[in-house]
C-alpha cells in the first residue's frame, strides 16, 4: 500500500514529538517507540495500492496548494481495533476540500474495495497520532491528559508525501513545475 500524508511545520512537529516523549517516559504507548527513520508526525489522508500516473497528476496539483493552516481542537481517543490517542484537527472547508481532492484522486484509479473506508470523506477524522496500542482503553483516564503538553492552537500542513508499506520508502510528492 502507498499512503498519502501531510507533514507538519517544524514547530508543530516538535510539539508532537514532545507529546510522544512524555507518553513514552510515562510507560504508555507512544509513536516515539516506532524507531523507523520514516516515522514522523503526519496527517494521513488516504492509502491506495499504487500511485499510478493519473493519481500522481492529481496529487501534484494538491501539493501546489500547500502550506495549509489548520486548527488543533484538542485530544481525541479512538477505539477501533486499536486504541489511538491523537490531537484532533478542525475539518474546515479548506482541509475538507484538500482531503476530498486526494480521496477522489486515489479512488479514481484504484480497484474497487481497495481503499480504507475510514478515509472516505464521510468518515475521515483528521488527527495527528500520539500513541496507539492493541490494548483497549489504554489511554482512558485523566492521568494521560495531564502528561501531554498543550497542543498548539494551529499548525501548518506543509509537505505532501507517500509511504510505501512494502519497501519502507518515503517519497515527497512535489507540485508540477
């Protein structure tokens, strides 16, 4: 699979890494424990089997619209098959439009049923993951919230990239010249 992600500005990246560190120091699940050199704070927009030429063409147009400022609304917890602790982002019209363009691009040239339904515009919840675990309820309780730094009120989404889950490689998706 190939993800389509947005990277954060430097200050936001540092703030997320501080949250990761605090969770790890407290013995809680944290993205800081993910030692891959490709691990960095990001917002996942979609994932598809392949970045075909038509998908790349559309993503180059999306990349040209960056940077995009977004508001952080606070902490959110998800209990999907895994427990996730994250900073939620406001889904304003600019972010919804950008996400919709990415979704349309990957959906236009991917096999039916190949895309994660949680990334559909109707179900997508924009967030920056701080920690994840297979243990249900691991992030419940006031102690967890007290550990976290105050999230920045706003961040800038600066770079469009893709991660190849099979090869472990990253690719920055540039605007067309």
